[in-house]
C-alpha cells in the first residue's frame, strides 16, 4: 500500500512538473510569434566605413540600439507592424526611413548610409569662446 501511494505521488509530481514547464514556455513562445527584429549596418555614404556608436531608434517607441564596433546594430522585440526608423550620428545628417515593415519571427535587414555634414536638430547653435589665459596648475 505504501509503494502504491509513492507511485501515485510520483506520477502527480511528474504531471505538475510538465504543466509548470508548459506554463513557463507558452508565454515566451507566444511573444516570439508576435515580435520581429530589425538589424543592419550604418556606414558613411562617402567612404563606406562603419559608423561606430550611431543611434538607431524605432520612432514613437522606447526601442533602439547603438551600432557596435563594426557599425552593426539589432533591435529585438518589436511588435509586428510598420514603423519609422531614425538614425543619427554626430557630424552626419540624421536620416529617417519610413514604412519599415516588421513581421513576426522575421529579421528585417535595414542598412543605412549617412551623409557627412551638419545635423539639423532645429535647436539654435551655441558658440563657445574663452576670454582669459591658461595657467599651469600650481602657478599663482
């Protein structure tokens, strides 16, 4: 009788373990089926060199990335839909790419070439000047 009780208990624990595993995996699988990814490289249009640290942002979301040491970026977990992508890098003109479609379980490749020149941020530019002399630390 005691062995039969142990066998039933073991069987119940195995079923509960299986149900727990399903409960943990199912939401992740559901999320993976409804989101996609955007990946690519940001380069200098004139030289073709990778732009390290360029900002790539999905407009009107909190999603974005900075390019790595080879100019590559990837943004994951983007809900399926059509988006505007904004790319910026200091010393280059910002670029906006409209109508970028993201599909579930798909990586949308988006390579961007930025043109060097003044960024038009819409903000007034600020000039910095210095009046005075430089002194070596410790000089009075």
